[in-house]
């Protein structure tokens, strides 16, 4: 099954970025296993890499106020069920984040400059 509604998120930030001291733009949650990864606007693109590594194609936004799902395999939105709490990273965690690791020139870095 591509979705396990009972699986909680793996944490409040991108698993791989947290492990290597990186930062992210937005967070995505794997609907199958709860893995939290950074979006494709982030430098590392860990959420889509998780899909390629595991074959788990469906993600849900892990941003406060967002409840959309995306299917990487079909490249389209997906109508998914309610997932185990929490639904998003803490509201006081900034975007991009985390606060203490985002470089001052983050926008330039995203633009490749």
C-alpha cells in the first residue's frame, strides 16, 4: 500500500538535512512511512530522493496550513486520507528552516549564484 495513515512523521525536520547539518525550504511527508524530507525547491531534494530510493510515491505537505498530497509516480495531486498527527512541523519553525542553519544568502544559493 502506498499510504499508511497510522504511521507518524519521522520528526519535525528533514531527516537527512538534520543528520548532516543542512537546511531546507519546505518539508514533505512520505504517506507510506512518515519520512520527512525536504522539497524539490530545497538544495538537497531529499523527499523525491526518498521516493526514488524506496518506491514510496505519495507525499503530503508537512507545512502548517497545507493538506495537499502529491504522487511522484503520476506527477499529479492525489486525494489522500487523514494522516497521524502531527500534520505539520511546529508553527514556530521558520520557512526556510531550521532558523539556526539557514544561510543569510539562502535565496542566492537556491538560484545557483
